[in-house]
C-alpha cells in the first residue's frame, strides 16, 4: 500500500520546477516537515534528480497536501532572466510602450542584453512566455508529465 497506493491510500507524484525547489523543501527540510505535520500521516519525499516530489498517505490528506504544495509553487517569488539581442530589445521596447506585455504583477526590467522578470512563479512563467512569443513570433505551450503519467498517456493513444 505505501509503495503503490490502494484501499484509500494514495501515492501521488508532482513535478517541482528547479527554480522553486529550494523554497518548497525549505532550509534543512523544514517545509517538507511542515507539510508532513500539517497533513499527518502524509509522507513527503523529494527526488532531487528528477525534480519530482512523492506524497504518500490517506487519499484525502494527500489531495489536500498536493493542493497546498501546488499553491506554494505558484506563489513562490522568483527572478528569471532571458538574454536578448538588439532586435529583440527593439521589439520589447515598443511593446512596453503600448503595454502589450504582462498585465500581471511582475516586475519587468528590459536592458540592451537581457530581460529580467521578478514576481510569483506562476505569473513570471506566463509573462516569460509572452516575452518569448513577442520576440520569436511563436507561441509555445508545455505540459509537464511525470514518467507515470507519460506512460499512462502514451498507452491511451
């Protein structure tokens, strides 16, 4: 049961982006310990090589813990940078004047060689996609799947 789940017991895996992994773990693992105490008897394990987090325990507590961790990931404060060239700088400068970028609470600093974004992880990721789309003219969408989800998805096709 503790390995694979069943009988009201769940094992759930979550991808944790490397830019927020430290904040989710906490100094000395204090945030992991807090998740475990807040959602007792849940066990939370971080797999640093795969950026994957496992949550094991009663199904209802695992779901509550997963939601809390997902919320913490999205709200985590981050800084991201994108290197740009002069053509991209020109496009971004024009867009900034017309307020074509953002609309989210992200601090956006554009210099001749880079764009620096600071704010909540979810907002920064969205604005970064908008910036890249403006520069390249291409919209890119991503879906993150754990190996387990990939296997299930590939079998369903």
